[in-house]
């Protein structure tokens, strides 16, 4: 697979490719993807967990025990559990978020999906998410996976990133542009 895949590279890519092959042979691609997305959200939502993952001050046993407890509580599959614990034993836990991203990117690439990272000022309703997904699907011309992030500093509106394209319709950016324009008038 490494020869046929040029989108995943580096340390995170190698681990993600290995997990992808295992999940594919076990016919668990979607289950693993869901578990990885959930795990990434748990990591992003906890400063203590991020510190545990990134800090070299914790030894592999401490990291392993903590990750095992988190994985048990999350009820992940045996494949995901073994993968994360191998990453932990190999002292590569600090790269886990990038491994998750690489796995999800490879899954999307194989399915012909495009990932759109959408940042909103507040959490969108299910109806808003559906409407946004349908609109992006029409604009992009492909199946779209929406990764939603919340940033209250936007004040309102959305920032949408699809590949290298970015559409910023946030209220904060509009106010900044207006402020800049007003400097020229005064």
C-alpha cells in the first residue's frame, strides 16, 4: 500500500497506513474511523490528556495505563485499542492526533470524499449541518465530510476550508475589514 499511496507520509502516515490495512482486512474501516474521531475529540477537549500525550515527562507505563483506562471507558474495539497501545509503547503517542488525521484522510481519499473543516461561532443544529453539507457537496462536486469546530471569537458566520480553499464569512473578519476600510476614510 505504501507504494500506491502518496497522500500519507512520514511517521503519522506509516502508522495510519498500517492501521488502515488492518481495519480494511478486518472490515472495520468505518468503526475504527468513528472511534478515532471520538478519541480525537476527547483529546482536544482535555488539557490534561493533551499534556499526557505531548509531555516526555510521563513514561510509557504511565501513558499506557492512562490510555488503557480512557480506551476502556470509551468502549473502543480491540483493533483500535491495540493500535493506540502499540503507539503508546513505541513512545509515539505525541503523534496520535496526526495519525488519526492521516487515517481519516486516507479513508476519505479512497472513497472519493472531500473533507471540509468548518469553524462556526457556535454549535450548529442538525438541520444547519445537513444544509451546509448539501451546499458544500454542490459547490465541491463530490461527497463531503464536514469536520465542525466551534470558535466563539468568530462572533457569527462561518469559516470553511476545503483543501487549499478558504471561505471566511465570519462576522469578526467582516468587522476587521470594515475597520480597515474606515481607517482610509478618516
